[in-house]
């Protein structure tokens, strides 16, 4: 992923690229509490099993674990596994809902980053891969690596 100006990466969901065929990407804002932002700045987040869900016309990020901020007072601590609301325009949510419903796709977060001081989530419309597809991808990557090595040693 090319990092654009004004973006600071928080986390990249490499597992999503392994488990899913990523089709279309969209950027969304995320509604967070202050201590959650502090934890994100410290990189204390896990997105391996995360996905986005559409409920009552709103988009929610489910399965993201943002560890509690250690220096926060106990009364201001947040629930690390709560569902977080994603911020998109109504027509964008309706369009995504239609694609998810019709084609049997799912929404997975591929990365989180700071953009001009705000936390953004990159969501991808994804289709699940079969085990054989995953093996085929690994074999292809391994073969490409071996070809590159052979070409590199030949050039020297």
C-alpha cells in the first residue's frame, strides 16, 4: 500500500489479504473515545478477526480489540472489545448494503491509519477464499520468489 501524504499507519490487516479476495475499497471514519485514540497512537490494536456489519442503516466495526490506555484513570477506561460506529454517507452505506446482500460479499477492515489527525479505516468488499486458493497463492508466491533469486544470481 502506498502511503499518502498526511497519513500515518496504525495497523495493516495482512490476514485479510490471505483469507479473502479483496475487490473494492472504501475509506470510512470511525467514532472513538479519547482513551481509544491514545491506545491507537501507541499501536495497541488487533484486527485479525474484525469485520464490518450493517445494522439499522448504520455501519459498525465488530471484533476490533483496542487495549485500554494504561495511563488513563480507571473511571475513564473504555471497553476494549465494543462495537464501534463507522462514519459514511447514507448513500455509501446503502450501496455497500446492496453489494453485500446481492453478491454474498463481506466487509473487512484492511488497515487503520491517521489522516490529518483523524483515525480512518480502509474497508474492502471481500469474497472468502477456499483453502485450495490459499495454497495456490502461497505456491505462486514461492515460485515467483525462486525465479527472482535465480535471475538475481544470474545477473551477478
